[in-house]
């Protein structure tokens, strides 16, 4: 199973084998639109979500919340046997990485969460990660340490 974390530019021309079981999660800001995909037909299903990355951007109404979590969990359960999970946000570094952490937690692949925090590319959105960890009753202790290492 492959998990791909992309930005809004790379996802436009990203191509996988259309015979594989590929799914896509798209994230952007509430006032933005999603760029059209050149190879949309390769995806069996697409979930589109809109929320801001940072807490100070606007009101709580537009931040990741329980509704977003439930939509993602439904999507994960529906596509738990997918070949490829593609996740993109605007920069491909924070919101998409936070959702990927949730996907890895869902699949009990915690070593991949570690890699997200140590690859010098991704900075998983703390709010998104916290929602997933609370849902699965996982302690945030490791995440706190990894974030401390990441930002120090």
C-alpha cells in the first residue's frame, strides 16, 4: 500500500495505475477552490475537505473539527483496502501530513508517523494529529517529543 503526500501543484499531474485501487483526499482553505486534476479518472473515490491550517487564521468554524474527523474516518473505513492513498493540501506539508498521520494510526503503522516527523519535509498539523490521537486513545507523549525535536 502506498501513501502519497502532495501539494496542490503536484497532484494536478500525479498519475498512478488506473487499474489499482487509488483514492484521494483533498484539502484546501475554505475560500479557495481545488485545482482540476488531469488524471481524475484514476481515483475510485475523492474526499474534499476545506479547513485552515493555523489556529489564528480565522474563527474556529473553519478549523479542523470533529466533523472533518468523522468524514476522514468514514473514508478510511470505506477504503481500508486501497492500493494507494493520495493526500494533498496546498503546500503538501502540514494538513496533508496530519491526515497521513491519522491514516497511519488507523492502519497501526506508527513507524510511518515517526518518519513524517523526521523527514525534514513534513510538519504535521498539530490539531489534526491531536484529533486522531484522541479518537484512538493514543498518548501524545511521543508526538510532543518529536515536535520539540523538530522545532528546537
